[in-house]
C-alpha cells in the first residue's frame, strides 16, 4: 500500500465561500480512490487559518513524522509551506517529496525554479520547462492536466437523451480576447454564449457546467492566459504573497521572462474535461497539444477568429463527423488522460509504483 499525504488548499484560493478547490476535487479525490493507495489530506488553508503559517508548518512536519507517508504530494499555491519545512522533510525523514508545478509557462522564472530544488522530484505541464529544470539539476517529470472521470462524464437529462443548451458555448471567465471571439461568432449569425464571471449569463453551477459540456454541439476552449499590460507591468515591481504585497525588484530578468512567458498559449484543464463529458472540443492552439489528441480526429483546433467561425459552421453542418470526433476524444481521454493515469506514471518515475 502506497501511503500519500496530499498537501494543498481545501478551498478555492483558501476561501470556503468559493467551494472546494480544484486540487481537492481533481487530485485528492482521485488519489483516495486509487487502488493500492492510502491517501490523507493536509488542508493548508484551514490549518493556517486557525494556527497561523508557523503553526501549520509545524503540524505538517509532525504529521509526516507520525504517519510516515511514502510520499508528501504538494500542490503549492505560493509560499504557504516554508522552504525549511520542505527541506527538512526531504532530507531528514524517509518520506519522498513531490510538487505539481502549475503555469510554468510564466511561473518558472519567478517561482518554480526557486522551490523545485527542495523536493525529491517535481512535475511540469510546460514542454519548454523540462530542459530548464534539468539544467539546474532538478528531477523533473513531464506531465499534463487531465480529467477526474468520477466528476467529468457524459450527462443525460431525465429522458435519457442529451439536451442542447446552445449551439456553441464557452465556460470560463470573460477576459482577454474571449469576448471578441464570441462577438465575432455572433456577428456571423452563429449561436454562441459565454458562461462564467463577467458574462451576461453569469457563473453556473458545477452540475450545469457538466450539462453544458455534454450537451453543446460545440464547446470552445481558449488557450491564452489572462494578460493585462497594466497588471503585468505592475507585477514587475510588486508581488502578492499570502495576502501581503512585497517589492518585486530583486530579479528583474526573471520578472521580464515571466512577462514574456505569460503570452504563450497553454493547455488547460478544459482541454480534457470537455472530451471527458462526451463533448465536441474546438480549441485554440497550445503548447504540445498534439501529444494528447489527434487534430481533426479527436479534437479540432482553430487559428484565429475567421478560422473559428468557419470551423463552427462546418461542424454544425456535419453532425455525424462532429459526433465521431467527440466520441473519439472521449475514448482517448478515458484511456489515457485521467488523473489516475497521470499519477501512476509519476509514481513509477519516482520508484513508488
């Protein structure tokens, strides 16, 4: 039995009113359901809220020493876990340590590369970051987002059939070029709707989101990260850590590298969650997307607004081809792109599986 202590925020951004965090729903709930794995959860935000950062770090060390897990699996948000804490567990206990680094396209130069040396091993979803980690002697594992198939799966209405919410939908916050894409489709007389913060339809429940993924004829996915010149330039001077603002001028070159990296399109969780629900995925291009889905057979990729509109019109008019691609994407996801699949490969790479 592989004993794992999963260390992360329980609530989204540490705020209970926002509900369970992504990492709790998609990482911990998968880990605790895996055969041959005994997983326990260390709620960083809850414990820090009652005991403070120092007290939370002491409790983490104590729990590792008492429970003696084979692996401390971390999902760092920022500097909530002290470097000394990770270093102690890695080098003074028998527990191996691992962190799943997210957003390395822009976080590697300003965060990941400074924390990675503390862990036994780390992972990245950025294909370009692998060489960067190796160049500084880090044991890095290339992985990717995936789907928790216990949560993301085809939805049926009470009649046992899929219901159409809208021809073309997008679920996610309204920022960047997302509104212009939707408006462009509408200007071409296409039925398109956005759901989430900032859209007229507003946020939808998790259950409603699954219904949208499963029932929409076309599900859009945008691969650009949030980017605002005023905000990004401000980050060159000031950064926010654990609710406090601090000067950010110590590493000017790293800050500029982060600014440049934020412009790179990247694979997001939606890339796998939509096919997991049996939905047809029409996505923007992203870093190494071709490693996960065959373009035109398991997912469809667009290059710009005009290309997006043309492909929407084509696949709305070719229902059988659209359904065949959605089915192939679902089957590929079920076979290769679940979080259990990702975690098994990570454990094997660390000599734990």
